[in-house]
C-alpha cells in the first residue's frame, strides 16, 4: 500500500510541476506576444525575431 501512496505523490508532484510550467512558460518576448497574447502582427513578430537573431 505504501508503494501506491508514493507513486501517487510522485505523479501529483509531476502534474503540479507541469501545470506551473504551462502557466509560466519561459519563452522570448516576441514569441509570447505573437503566439500567446496575439498582440502583434506576423510582420512585427518576424521583425522582432530577426532583430534578436542578428
């Protein structure tokens, strides 16, 4: 029975971590604005992306 308890705790901890990462992704600002917030156009995203790559 202890094995199932430990397994449940590990799985819940993993799920909590996955939820935290999903809520607080570590992505560049241009990615966040274009893909997550949808607050810039494709042209603005490409300009920001190319500026960072250079």
